[in-house]
C-alpha cells in the first residue's frame, strides 16, 4: 500500500475528524425536522391522516435510497469530494421551503431535497471514513460515523424543539438549520480532501489474490449490474443484511412520524417530546463502541442482539405510561439500533472489493432506506385504519421476525471470525463492465 495513502484513523485523524463534523452536520439537518415538522402537519396545515403526514417521509426515503445507490456509483467514478459538495448544495433551499411552505405538499417536496442531501452527503462521509480507517478498523469507522450522525439527529431534534417551544413552530427553528447547511458546505469545499486514492492503494494489495481466486478474472472488474445483483439476492448473507436494513428503518420512521404524535396525544408538551425523541437518537452514540465490538467478536452477535432489543423497546413504549418510562424505552430501542446499525454496514463493506465498495454499500443503503418509504406507508395505514398503538405493535413484530431471519440465514463476514464466502464471479456478466 502506498505510504502516502496509508490507512488508519490515528494516521489520518485530521481528515477523519473533518468527516466526523460533516456527518454530525448531516444529522443536525435531518434532526431539525424530526420533532417540529410532524407537529406542523397537524397544527399548521390541519392534516389529520398520518398516512398523509407520512408522505414527507415517503418522498425522503425513496429519493435517499436511489441517491445512496447512484452516489456510490458516481463516487467510484469521479471521487468522493465533488459528490459530497453536490449533496450540500442540494440542501440549501430546504430551510426556505420549510419557512414559507403554503401547504403540506410543499413539505413533501422539500423532503426530496433532504433525501438528496442525506443520500449523497452521508454516503460520501461514511465511505470516506471507511477508506481512511482501513480493514482493521472498519467496524469502528462505521460506528463512529453512525454515532456522530445520529447524535446530530438527536441534537437537531432537541434544539428545534426548544426553539419552537420558546418561539413558534416556524420560522425560528429553521434559521438554525440554514446556518448548519452553509457551514457544512464551506467545510466540504475548503477543508475536505479526496479519499478515493486510499481505496486504490488498498486495492493494489488485493488484485493479485482476487485474480487467482477467480480463475483469471479480477474481482475488481464486476459490472454495476453484477454488483447490484450480488448485493441484492445472489449472496444470501447480503440478502439477509438488505432485508434487515430495510426493516430496521421502520423503527426510524416510527420515531420520526409517530413518536411525536403519540406523545403529544398522551399530554406531553413539545419540549418533552423533543427529549423522548432525542434520547432514542442519542443512544446511537453507542455505535462508537458497538462498531468496535463488531471488530472484536464479529458482526452477527451484535446484529442479532440489537434487533431483539430494539423491538422490545418499541413494544415497551405502548405498554407503559409516564414521561420517564417513555424516555427509558425510547433509549432502549435506540441502544438496540446502535448494536446492529454499524455492523450491518460492516457486513456490506466486508463483502465488497475496495474499488467497488462505494457502489456495494450504495446497494445495501438503497434497500435499507427504502424502508423509510415502506415503513411510512405501513405505519400510516396502521394508524389510519386501526390506532397509533397498532403501528408500535406492528413495528416491534417486524423487528423480531427480521432478527430471526438474521439468526437463520446470515453468515459471519468478519475476516477473522467469518465463514462467509462470496459467490463465484459471473464471468459472462463481468464482461459487461465496459458497457456499464
């Protein structure tokens, strides 16, 4: 590996820290809508259907999912930094749309831009951390990324709740959001450096082995189509990871659109709602440790434990009453999410060649973040046709079932503990790489 692009968090700490600040800003941008916007749907725009309120999450989820996939492909072709900058440029109109929107449909349109920002900026910050860190610290890098990203979500939800309680639902909370976006864009333009050379340097040490293992065909030469197929259904472990990532975002969607409305209906004020919603995301900071745990014991154990704990936390929310008990179970569900979230990312990263890792992770994140859209529809229908509580029960059951599939189907991918072997390269398909 080239000495100039040697990997390791300590060796590259300055750029790694800047990427931490970047993902924290991405989280702040997302969190600024976690608390205030669903309540705006009812109180500002008079929307009574949770399915309609959830439409802004549907638009967000679909766009974010698609951009996860294609931003990964573009980043492998053009580099990480220009795609990151484009993600922050897309976010610039969001505060103005939220401040001046005359109807709820404008909020849904604004969330298309949020989906672009999240799908592009978070993806680029994550892959850059993984490349700076290297294989031995991949789980830690993913954990730090998700920890600081969701700490930003928690901080954004809490701060906008405090601002809204002090002033009003809009425009004041979104002045803060505008400042975050401008600062993040400046950091991306002026301070962030390109990390694609780190991936190329890492690949130099793998290409000889991969050519020999594949009978003369280089693993790096998989086409875009073949990568999508492998990460979607050809590899059963990656199929299991994709379904798990998809279902885990039902929890995130529930926290986003149903937690605030459920808690307000129970008599909490908007500042208290901000605390309960925020503590769930704040628990994601534990990914600093859970990602490192996956480096030490393997990916599968924390994934399995996380799914069952997160499901139990969601179920507990409707089985108890009281502000502090809701904080407790919100935190428990967040701890469960912290256990599995970075380790699912590590599974997708373990199975990818460095030269198409960004694309491979993009495929995983495509299926994961489509869970926002599917979850919003299912949760909205549950509430509209049954009750708010039904959405909590349904989400908990989905987590338990998905965790069971992980137990049965997923093989360990950690290079030191794993039994997972990727499927043989489709030699006929790889010949299409120059056409893709």
